């Protein structure tokens, strides 16, 4: 592949998922890049799929957006056909198969998409790491994705505690994303944080960071 095209296709972000005693927390920064260019400063990288499931996205924006549209439609169709909602394991495996097909499809542009899927069903709250190769991993503590994940993991490894509350996890997720913002040039401009609890999926924080000169 042409070296200039490869450089343009590089993407970056920092997303975080945390398992809590009373639910889940999903968070992400708000910067979208194409190589060294900041394309937008207000990207929503935490997306609600239905009333019970949300995902964070990293990788190629076009691929991630298309897969999100497909998983929404497929889960709705399954609900109509089966007469019930898909549980978290079924939803995660379905998304994993879509990601698997996406990266292996012949294309001029590499289809890279990485998702963290969180939600609840009759068995409780579940957090899954849907890696760009299509693998599906159940997470029982925390996970991060994107170019700033190394910095985020450093914060999570140090500060995470079992049975953390969602309130404390919101603060921890904010610190982890901020670590990515401070050290990863492809992460920045703001932080979005969502909680998934018995009350549903709630957007609890949107913090925009400005670099404008006064």
C-alpha cells in the first residue's frame, strides 16, 4: 500500500469500559483524526444501540458507523423473529462476526473497527471487548482501546478496585481518558461518559476541552 495512503488511514482514540458493582461505565474522547489532521473535535464515540446496550468505537470511522447501523438493525430483526430481546452474549457474538467479516473483506481501505460493548440482560451486566480481528472477550474488570489505551491502562491498573461504584468509576474513567489526552496526540478535545445501570443507559458527562487563545 502507498506510504502516504497508509499515513492518512491512521486513526486514534482512547475508550474505556469499567465493570462496577452496580453497573457499567463507558467513556471516550471526542477527537477524530486522519493522519496529522484533526477532522472533528466533537465526535460521539460512545453510542447507544438500544435501551439495554451501548458501545464505544475506535478505528476507521466509516467502518464503525456502518457496523453500528447493521448491529442495530440485526438486533431489532432478531427481536421480531424470536419474540424476545437478544441477551448480551448473543449480541456480542453477532457484533464480533460483523467485525470479523469487515476486516477480511477485500478493499482498497483496511476495515479496522474496535468496539467495547456494554449492557444488561436477565443475567446481569456484561462488558465485552470486540477486537478488530473479530474476537470476543468477556471483561470482568476494565478494558481500554485505541492509540491512547496504554496511558489509560496505566491509570486503570493503578486505581481500579473490585466492587467500585458507578459514581467512582465515572471519576476513574475520566482520569483514564484524560491520561490519553495528555500523552496521545490522536486523543483529545473532550470526554463523554455513559453509565449503564438498572435505571438504563444515561449520558452522565460531556466535557469539552478548548484550546482557543483568548
